C-alpha cells in the first residue's frame, strides 16, 4: 500500500528555497522525496562520511564537485543523512552561491535544530519542512475503497499513521490484530524510533525524556503529574514542573508529544502523537513488556482497553483540522465530554466519542451533558451512525473521508 501525503509533497515542491527536511526515523521523509519529488541527484551519506550516488560510492571531494556543478546548473539535489558530513560541509554550503534547489534530510532532530540555530553558518539559508506521522485524512483516503467496516477503517487508519505499520496491513485482519503483531515484533524498534532523536544528548538527559514518554503513556497528562512521576523514578532531584518545561518543549517541537489546552483553565494535557509509542510505553510501564513475554490474549485485552482513547484523540484532532478550530479538553466534575473545538476562545463544537455498544441510558446521559454545553454544534461520534438512534448530530468515519 502507498499512502500519498499531498500536503507535505506540495510544501516541498512549492518552496523555492533550499530545504531542511527533518523528522523522527521512519516517518517517510526519504520515501516521499524518492517517490513524489522531482530531483536530479540523490546522495546518501554513510556513517564513514563516504557517499552513495545511486549504485556507486564516491568520496567527499567528488561529492562537493558534483554538488557545486549541479546547483550552478539550477538542478535539484538531495542529500540524505547530511548531518554526518559535519562542519566542513556546512561551511562549504555557507560559501556557495544559492542556486538550484538543495534538499537536506536528517533524522537527528537535535542536530538539525542546532544547524539552524543563531550561531550556525546555515542560519537563514534553509526553509524547514518537519515530517511527522501521516495525517489521518491521508490514511482514510487510502482505505476508502477497501471492504473494511466503518469501525475497522477508522482503527486501521489510526494505526497506519505510523509508516512502519503499512507493511503489516492486511484487509483480512482487524486493527487490534495488526497492532498486536506490530507490538510483538517491534520491542526494540519502537523505542529506537524516538530514542535516536536524542542521540546527541547525555545519557541522564535521555533518561528524562524517556521518563516523560512513559509518564504520558500511563495518563500522567499535566506537567505537574509528569514532574511528580519523573521525581518518583529518581530521574530528577526535585518535584517541580518548571524543571521539565524545556524537555516538554523539545518533545513538542519534534512532534513526539502534543499539547491540548483544558478549556477555561490555565492547564494543558500532554499526549503521545504516535499510537504505537502510546501503546508500547503503556505496556512496558504497566506490564514490563520489554522484559517479559505478554500472552497474546492479555495483549488483546490491553489493546481493547486503549483503543477507545486512541480513537477519541484522533477524532478530536481530525475534526479540529476539518473545521479550522482549536482543540481543547473539557474538564468539570458535573459534565463528561470528550472535547470542545474552539474559535478564538469560544466553544464552537462539542464532541463526544462513544466507541462501543451504546445503551439508551448512555444516549440520555450524552444528551444531558450536551444540553449543559454552550456550543453551536454538538456531535456524537460513533462506530456506525446508521445503527444508532439519537436526536442530535451523529457522525462516523464516513464523515471524515474527503469526497
């Protein structure tokens, strides 16, 4: 299966500046450029700083000569894992005439950020193109002509946001079976995808980042809860939310975590962007998954428990994008609702996601909660709206797929 990512492709094609394309490993950076972006020369930098030009190896001097000539001729040149070339390469780029189109690709996010920092010779030379997970819009578009049920289409669409899940896709398997197979076969791969982001950092700092990811996975959602969790693991010397703010900021800027405001409160909830990371770190923190073999039935039970929350987060996000609104979480003692979408600071859409069987008492409770919310639209999102009788507005995955 090939999932096209129109927004990223158009951004890379339309920007006329030199480009820095960066993102976590296995988010499809190289795949997008190799398959959808016209280029004249493609170089891959090996760990020994020699380069591959298609099927032959060349040294650094030959590379610079070819690069300079190609750019002078206004060609498009791609250099993958460019950061391995080091400072000499960056100084060379700084001295070059800014002809042609140069696309640099990197998975080492800390180093990528340093290269365009205030003291870098490359500052101002490159437009940034971060590549995160595949948009749910794009995965649903790829699935719309399959024979999957509405429930399976959305659940599989959420999993396929992680490009490594694409190889596991099988229309004869449920999303829960696919997720179980990925988790079982990726005990090393999943944490490595994120861990390499921080390869340039000291070991104790990397441990704090991982501690934050584990805290968020087990629903420590606010900075205060996360800091307390980190402190309890003896990764920091004090229980102070301010001490983890820079770590949280980096995880947000690198697309590993996302932050959602709590409506009418000066608080934020932090959540994993990757469904695989959420499930893996939850399993490992709760059940020591990386050290012991979890029974398949037990894994299925845990995934059954986590799937509604993954659906809730993705539905709130895609509806916010669809309507051009801002996500928020509604939190009071008296009203239970999964989200509010805001225009400016005012509620525009209230959302409740019910992912499973719905009883009459459930529907009455949802309606009562909606009646207490001052929002123009109130949407109940379900697995299949044709099977639910509700007086208000109903949605299912069919309403998310672009025509």
